[in-house]
C-alpha cells in the first residue's frame, strides 16, 4: 500500500528545498526525498568542520510543514508512484504532483592513470573532505574545468590540504572574457573575487590539463600540459573534474522528454517548468547547469506550479531567465578542448566498476551491444561515470535509463512492476 503525498519532491538540494517550502506554503502535504542522510544537496553538503553558509542554514531550518525523507533513494517509478530504497527496506510513495530536483554530477574523463587510488573528481574530493576524509597536509593538484575547481580548492584548503595549483582547461582568453562578463552578475562577481582572495598564492593556470597520472599503489605525480609545455608535479592527490552534467535518469524512467541538443541531455521543461508528463515538474541543474541561484528560483517556481499557483511562479520568471543566462555564459566559456577526448589509450580503464578497458569497446557502435558483451556500465554506478564519459568522447549516443537507477535489494527488485526480464 502506497503512502500518499499531494506533492513529492525528489532532491533536497537548493532546488528541492525551495520547491518543498513553496508547496508547504500552500498547505499541501509534501514529502522531500533525498538519498543523502541530510538535506543540502551538492553545494550545501554537510561539512564536519565548517559551518554551513547562511543561505543553507535558512533553507534547511525553514522546512515547517515539509516531511523530509532522508536516506530514501528513488530506484524506480510507476504510474504516479515512486519506489524508494531506505536503510529499513523499500517503500512505495504515491503523489498527486512530482517535482524533479535531482541535480547534477561531475563529468570525469579517462586518461592514463585516472583510476589510480588518490585520483578523484574535483567535487568528489571536496565532498570527501566535507564528510571528514583526512586531507590535512596532503599535496593536492586540482584540475579540470569550471568554477567548481575554485570552490573545491577553497574547501580543501579549509580542511588543511596543501593545494599545489589549479589547472583549468579553458584557454586564458576564454577565462579572461568570462571574468569580464561576470560583472553583469555583481553577486557572483563578488563571490568569485572572495574565492580568488582566499586562494591567493595558489597558482591558477588556464589552458592546462592533466595528461597522465603516475604512481604504484597511489598517485605520486602528474604530467600537466600547459601553454608553456608539459609540467610534472609531485602530489599525494589529484582532484580532476570537467564540469557537471544533469541527472536525468529518474525523468527518463517517468517518460519525460529530454533536451538532447548537446552531448549530455537535460530534462525538457517549459518556461513554467512543466515537463512533457502531466503533473511532473523539473527544477535546478536537472534542467541544465546554472548554479545554485537558478536552482533556488526554479525550485520555488516548480513548487508553486505543483500546487496550481501559476501566478506566483510567473512572478519569478524574469529572475529565473536572468540566472539561466549565467548558465549559458558558463557553457560558452568552459567548453571542453577536443584534445581532452584523445587522452585515453586502449589500455585505459573506462568502466571502473566492471574493469573494462577502452580497447575492449572497439567495434561496438551502440552502448547496449557494448554493455551486453563487455559489462561496461553494469556496475554499481550504472554507467553514470563511464556512460557519461563515452557520450562526451563521442563513442556512443546516450542509452536509456532502466530500473533500478540506484543499487537496490533483491527483495525490492522482485517487487518492481517495471522490471522486465531484459533488465535483470
Ligand atoms: C560534486 C559537486 C560539488 C559541487 N560543489 C559546489 C560548490 O562548492 N559550490 C557551488 O556553487 N556549486 C557546487 N556544485 C554545483 C551544484 O550542483 C549546484 O550549484 C546546486 O547544488 C544545484 O542544486 P540542485 O538543487 O539543482 O541540485 P543538487 O544540489 O545536486 O541536489 C540534488 C539532490 O538530489 C538527490 N537525488 C538525485 N537523484 C535522486 C534519487 N533518485 N533519489 C533520491 N535522491 C536523489 C541528490 O542526493 C542530491 O542531494 C557542485 C556540484 C557537484 C556535482
């Protein structure tokens, strides 16, 4: 028997928190679901050492009337209901309306040595440090692309790491042009200036990317291609991420149309955040990368829409459009250098869950055939890392999502109406 909510919100990051608050303000019963033990999403992830920023404290404290369903992973979707996995077992939750605020994940690209222990995503190492993984005194190279490199370096320094440098793949001209245009968003420009000031003394080199990581049991040094030639840096940790891609798997299970214009799809939503499925709304980075400001505004809009208050949503439209323009600015200035697509060789592991090498995929033209023959993408991450990297490298178009989208118990799988014999 399903527990019923007027509105369910999936994702308790900035978008989901704002959505749930907006729903509760209209007196509807709302459940706010997140796989994590605490609300906050990626940007406001709980930090064992640092107090949360004021906006995060306010958003998390201000949840009167919202039922927070933490440690609930949505693994499958049925008509007007979600199957969730919890530490105690699985549950079916039904909804009148649904808001998808499932956020984004990091794009990791393969290169020789990328699976060595000590090599992580930039946001990945930031998350580990926030959760208490010890980085104190460790020499860290931060690399990849986008503003997340600075945010990650800042967190790592606050946790006592010795950040040796930040290596940005976008060209110096592109980064300089981005910085000039940032002035049109004074709050962001101010935030960026604060970050740069806190990171004074840490070299920031645009036009640079990691070519190789070397080490025996752990990473020991990295070769970095810079505008002045290859530089070898000795380090204990390498944190490298190439920006973010929207999490669309749950939207796919629900049958929502995706915007496939780029290599990485996003949930298609109209100006008022309606998806192609009636009573399903989407907000924040699931609809495209844009940062926490747009996530908060869209979350509130989606919450109003989910309860039928379209005028309240409409009133936020101008602010939302302005913040979405920032997302477009990011995408233009931090577009990936095609040289990054050629770093991996045939011996580079592409699927770390199932130990599949790039060379094992030779001759396959679609992801499904490659998966069936090599097990690529069949591990615990369900292709979130390798499938996304392969799409970026132009190997296979994106493949569809199948339940369960996160690991689930056998008992849960046995009860899934949507699981066909093909998926098992
Ligand atoms: C690793 C990482 C680190 C980042 N760090 C920063 C930073 O320091 N500063 C910054 O400005 N921006 C950072 N960002 C960017 C950040 O994603 C956005 O600015 C902002 O958090 C987006 O808000 P959101 O609500 O759309 O999504 P998120 O904050 O990503 O929230 C989505 C939530 O949905 C939950 N979820 C997704 N699918 C399911 C499911 N099936 N079942 C249950 N729960 C689910 C996730 O657990 C997550 O908590 C980071 C992004 C990543 C990926």
